[in-house]
């Protein structure tokens, strides 16, 4: 005759260890979902005196007066090696998507919202960093910024 003896159930400390692990997994899943939905929802609003970059995690309002419009230009990051991101310091770097703070190959600190490397608006600021934005019409965006109060 066969006898079966059950294993004693785990104590409460074993279950308490699973709670933070589960919470970390849920937070990670939430971050992945937010990042996936954010990749297609950025925009730039230009109004008199400021531009507002609307992007989850890294959106901000920048006074137009702090932008060096004389040096601003549309670039193709596939050919402009100096402006390519080299190190991500606080951001998201995926193939085809870069958002957040990066160090560029030329040593500049830059805020990126890049989804298409072939049409990027490069906006150096007087605040010690540059902004690189993929825009559907980067030249029109630059013209709107220049028109709304930036000194040349």
C-alpha cells in the first residue's frame, strides 16, 4: 500500500517576497505599454514666444528666445555623423525610436524625439543642449519657430 504525505505549506514570508516581485513585473509591463503607445503620439506646438514638445516622459516647453535659430537646420542623421546619438544618458533607445537625453558624437548634450533619422530638425539652444526632433515637415516647423520670435 502506498502512503502520500503532503509538503507543509510555505510560510507567510515566502508569499511576502512574491508581492514586490509581482509589483515590479507589473510596473515593467506598464512602462512597456506606455512606451509602445508613446512612440506614435509626439507633437510640437509652436506659439508666440515658445515651443511645446508634447511627448510622454520627455516633453517640455522651450522659450523660442533660447533657440539659436541661425544654427538650426534640417539634418539627415544617416549622413551627419557628428549629430548622431552616441550615449543614452536618460532615455529610450530602440531601433527606429530615440527619446530622452543623449550625448551626441560631437560631445553635445541633446534632447531627442527621433523616429525618422532622415528628416530631423536640429535646434541648438543657448541653454547648453540641443534638441533633435523628427517632424513630418521639419522645414515648415523651423520656419514656424523662426517666425514666432526667435532672434536670428
